[in-house]
C-alpha cells in the first residue's frame, strides 16, 4: 500500500471516528461525566492496571509457543518486547510498535523477519478466534440485543474460520526453506496452525488473556458504579476491539471510546458513566504501559536503538551506526 493511500485511509478513519463521536456525545451532560470520574473507586482501577500486565504476559507466552521450536526466545524477553511494542504503538503512528518488535527479534535474537511477521499475523488471527469463542454465547445470554448483533458475530466467526482453514491449507502446501522466496518463508512461518498441540496451546493462552481482560473490564465498570452481567462485559470487549481494529487516531483515542459507548447504549447504560468507564479503561491500557515500556526499553520504544554491527543487519535494515527513528519505523 502506497504512503498516500495509507494516509488517505487514515484520514477517512479519523473523520469517521470524529463524526460518530459527535453523534454520540452531542447531548452529553459533561458535569455528570465529571462527577462519574471524580467518584470512581481507586482500588478496582489499580487492580485492573496490574492485571493488564498479566494480559501482556499471556501475549508473550503465546509468542513463545508460536516461535518454538525453531526460535526458543525466553518468555521474559518476549514480555519486555511486548510491553515495548504496545508503548511504541502509542508513541509512534500506524502501530509502529509491531514493526519495532519484529526488528528487535531480528536484531537481538536472530529471528528472521519473515518468521516473526508470520507469527504476528497468526497471533492476530488466533486472537480473534479466541475472542469469538467467548463472544459466541452472548446473544443467548443477552436475548434483548438487536438481531444484527448476532448476525455480526456470525459474520466475524465465519470470516475467522475461513481464514484459519485457508491458512492451514496454505501452510501445508508451502516449502519454507532458507532458499525460498520471502513470501513462501512468511507463509511457512505460520507453522503453528499445522501443529495441533501448539495450536490448542496458543488458543488456550489467548482465551486466558481475554478472560483476564474481561475481569479488567468488569473491575472498571464496578469502579464507576455500572452494574452489568458478565456477558455484557464480553459484548463491550467485542465492540471496542472491532472499532480499534483499523488504525485511526493516535493511541486509538476516540475509537476505543466509540466502541465502548456503542455497546453500553445497547445495554441501556447512560452515556456519562459509560464514557467515564471508557476513558478510565483506555487510560489504564495506555499510561502504565508507556511508563513501564520507557523504563524497560527507553531507546527501543523511542526508536533510537543502534543498528546491528556490519554483517548482522538483514536485507533492508540500516547500516552500522545508524539509528531507527520511530517515525521511520512506522513507514517500514
């Protein structure tokens, strides 16, 4: 995709988010929102912020499973990279943190970019499948939802299942030796889908991550005084993740809130406490990760880690002595 087309799509996405936010918030009682934020309980939010790092540990564990046995990167190191990737995506545009993670795995652990990029794509697909496993019973648990909600879940589940089956077939047909073309090595790098044990292990870990995130959502709902059944938290997770799927605003500001409000309106929650929930949930997803990411990997998050020495750099990587500005990484 060309840079101009990507920029145009991003502008359209930002415009759509802004228009939807205006539609939702044009009658917002801002003083009521302020009271909801001021009256929020602190301890559930603090606990939720800590649990968020548990979610990232689960993501790192999933990467450990999918990279093995070819690239046995220690889980602690993957955990640091995961935090840095999330922090980098907040600081730099276009989710540059994902590219930072690929570059770091190549730079520090010798993982070919084709393999780590394949794991990134496979992890996103399995992440979606695991979320849909939790979302599937929502229409039965919340029977008052509009019928289009059930249809949307079915469509997403059908697309995810078709993608998983197609990937299973493609990986089985591709030979990914070192002399193969980059795309063939990339497809072969998703070998986790052909290993039943590792595939089930990855799905189990990711389901655990979603359960942890669901607990996190319910803690923040409780903090702002919103009383909803457990299935409602699953619906909120589903809608807000749909709205942040396509990169739009920096750190998905507004997009995440839009997804949360879309769900809470279906659940007949007033907009003011619903927005208070969304803002607090978003803040604990961003602020602690940026702080810890900068403490653990300052130069990496800022895109200022020195390039590998001569002979270590892969094709397309910078030469010795250069650094990787975050904005440059975002364009790679």
